[in-house]
């Protein structure tokens, strides 16, 4: 192994999603390896285990095997390819082209064409495979087979549908009808003529070939021209129906700018288009079309968790548990396996379907490998154990997590773990003293911060009286003191939150003391630039907008609920516990490990596992799921958690997960039943 190879291998072992380094490594290996097929296999096996949708690299791999390996190995590579990217038109075209060049038996070649068409034959962009099939049969002058192929094409929308219909008419006009009919069609036609002569024809009789169902009975005295006209008319009717459906999906299809996989992010409009297209096809109610469109979508959108979640839920709702499990396995093991969201979804999905060991294993994977210390995962796991009646196990999860975070320097998670643990303890056991003890003990372990103190203030609102106002006062006073750590903005915000708390639970003396302190510390230091900015914004606002705001019932951005305390607005609405809880998003550091740049957010809708809105933001960082509002709520100002870059050693013999094998009447294949 060259020094450059060794360097590149070390990079991809540290970050197996580094697509550019992988391609550089492949180029370097090909240059150095020459005829060393073992080295070539090693790098391609490793790369395609991470990126199985890159059909071009499957082709390059097969070419290497053809050059210095064996034909059996070429077939093996292509078989792995069509298992890994089953719904790709391109890979079937490549495999069929290889088959034509390699095999002499026409039936072997036709079987491969038919096998591919089961999966991609109705794809709107399937014309390259149909063209290859037509070319093959034309070469062998199999006119009846050609006519059947055209008939099948005309049954479904296709980007080249008009071309195919015109080609079919040319074929029908250039060959005798006897050459276009299959043996079955010819026998059915002859039977119809005899029956007509005997007066035994029943109108509407179904012929063996469904495509030959005619709108009128066959006439014994019909001419060749009339028969041909009727033969074409049947196909034209299929074409018209396909064109009608084509008109409904044309807008969706033309909006798909990148139907193939790439690590670069898709733009927002294209992502929205996939959601809208899926919505439309689901409303149409054709299950086969639904599955195939999802599989097409998950080639282009393989890196987006929300589409995998949507697919799983759609299959579950349709009663296709095998297909749902298949999609979830592929998502968690291959395509979005580094993203905590898909594993948290898997935990809930498994729990809801009675697979408690699987749910626990999925949580453990998140805790130990995917995102150690992720607050959302700890909370959800503890909540699950509580639902299962394992309250001590739930407490143990918090205590273990706290012990781990204590060993870290400047842990941002530790303060919120203490706050969450205390609240959880009180809400599930009703032991207010224990809950306060947890928070009191936390003060010896954590540095005062705005999120932690906000959590304390909020928690005090749900505890029974007497409320420890003086204790909170001392902590707030310590945090917002001029010589303490923390930004001026955080101090002012916390002071405003505390004022809101006092307005509900304090007496007039405590409120006056806090107001005076707030005015002394923050009002004189409000920058002139901020005042000028507000003045400019008010000047630019139209009179109509101002009038609307004055009657909206809500304060404008420049107004305050408390007059002198602008930052107090919307911090703590009356009731405190009614706010939905938002947990910290995963870190930027972790997001950067993904093979795409920031450009599209993962939807948080899987928290409810039922809705997929179209609120597409501009950040690729996956957004954590809101906790159930009924469980209580903390402020939405928790610090962003950071996770160290995970290292994943790449197995050179990784097993490829395959898309849902969903031909008509075929039993879906089981994929990795125990995949954690």
C-alpha cells in the first residue's frame, strides 16, 4: 500500500461519509493496483457499502472484474448492484447490456429484461431500458414480441410515450397483422371468428390477452385493414388513458431535476415537490404506484431522514409491516445511520409494535455510538422505561448519564440533565423534596447559566408552595451581577424571566426590588444602535401594518408587556407549563460529518409520527423532536449540545441491504430482523 493510499484510508476510516476522499482513494488504488484485483475489490466493497446507490461505480467495479477477474465475478457484482439499487433504471440498463454481450441464449436475456421491468418498467424515466429491450427484439426480428412490448409501454405514463405510440403505429403499418399477433392472440382471434360464424359469440367476451379486449365483437367478414384498425385502436385507447394520467403527474415529474443519488443537497423546491408528488400518489390509492414512487424518491433523497420515516409510516398504515421493517432497516443501517433522528424514530416504532428489546437496543446504540450524551435520547429512554413500569430503571438512566457528564470538562448537558431529572422525579413520584435535593446538589457540580436558572425558575412554578423565592433571588442576583460570567444579553433575558415569575408569585416588595435592579443594570446600557435600528424599522413599517398591529391583540416586536422591560415579552406566558418543549438540536460538529452542506432541515414531525408539513428551513442540522406538552415544558433556550466526531471502521465485506423487493404477488424479502 502506498503512502497516499494509507493516508486516504485513515481519513475514510475516521469519517466514512467523506465522499470526495473515497473517490480519490478509488482513483489512487486503480492507479497503484494495476492487476491486483484483491486491492480493487477491497476499496470498491468498502465504498459501495457506504454509497450503494452510486450505480456508475458498480459499473466500474464490474469492468475491473471483467478485465482481470472472471465472468462469474462480473455477474456477482451486477447481482449485488441490482440488490443495492433495485429501483434504478440505469443499473438495469447496464446489467442487460452486459447480458446481451455475454449470453447467447435469448431466453436468458429476456428473463433479465423482464426481471428489471418488474421494478422499473413503470418508472416515468424508464425509456432507456425499454429502448434496449426493443432494440434487442428488433435485432432478432421478433415482431410479435415487439408489439407486446409496445402495448405494455402504452399502458403507463412515460416521458417518451408519444414517441413509443408513433413507433408502434409505424410497426403496425409495416408488418402484416399475422406477424404482430402472438400465438395466444392469433388463437383467440381465430376462435372469435369461428364462434361468430356459429352464432355463439358473447359480446364483451374476455380474451386470454387482456390487451386484446375489443370494444366490439369480432366480425367473421372483417377485412385485414379493419382488423388492423381495430388492433391499433385498442392500443390507442391505452395510450389515451396513459396520457390522461400523464397530464396529472407531468408537473411533478418535470420538477424532478436530479432523479439520481448524489451527496450534494437537493434544493428546497425539489424536496417539496417530492412530498407533494407522494401526497398525490397516496391519494390515488394504487399501492403498487405508491411503493415504486417512494423507492424512486429514496434514491434522490436517500440522505433525508424525513422521507424514510414517511415511507415506514405509509407502509405501516397500509398493513405492509414487512415493507415498513425493510425501509427502517435500510435507513438505520445504511443511508442515514449516523443521524440520531432515525434511531429515535426506530425506538418509538419498535416500542409501538411490541419490540421492547429492539427499542432498548436502539436507544443503547444512540447512547453508546451515534450521539453519546444526547439529552433527547436520555429523556425519551427514561420515559419509555416509566411507561413500561420500570421506574427505577428510568431513574438509573438519569443517574448514569449524570455520572458520565460529571467526568467531562465544561459539560453543557449536565445542568439540563439535573434540571430534567429533578422535574421527572417530581412528576412521576410526587416527591418534591427529592426533586429539590437533586437541584440543590446540582449547584455544587455546575456553573450558573441562563438555561439552568431558567429551568430552576420554571420548575419552581410547578412545585407546591411555599416557593423558594428568596433562594431563586440569590441565584439570579449572583448570575446577573456585573462582574459575573455570562453575556449581557443572557443576564438581561434571565432578569426579565425572573420578573415575569415574580409578577405571578412574588409580593410587591420583591417585585419592586427586582424591577429596580433590572432598571439599574440594563436600561442605561441599552445601545444607541439598537434604538436607531428600532426607529428605522418603525419608520419603514407602513401605516397599514402599524394599524393591523394595533388591533392584533399582540404586542409588536418593539413593544413590551412590562413597559420598561422589552425582553420580558413572550418569555413566560401565564400558566408556564403550556409551552411545548424543544430540546437542544444536535451539534453543528455532528452535522458537518454528513456528506451534504447545510441547506435543508430534517422535519421534527416524526415526534408525532403522523404529519409531514412543508416547513422547510435553511439548515441541514437535524432538529430534535418536541417532548409531549403534557409532560411539562422548559424554556426553548437550551444550549446546543456538541458531540465528538465518531469513528467508524469500514468493513470490507459489508452486507448490502436492498430496497423493497415489491413485484406483483412477490413475497417481500426479510431484511436483517435484528439489526442493532
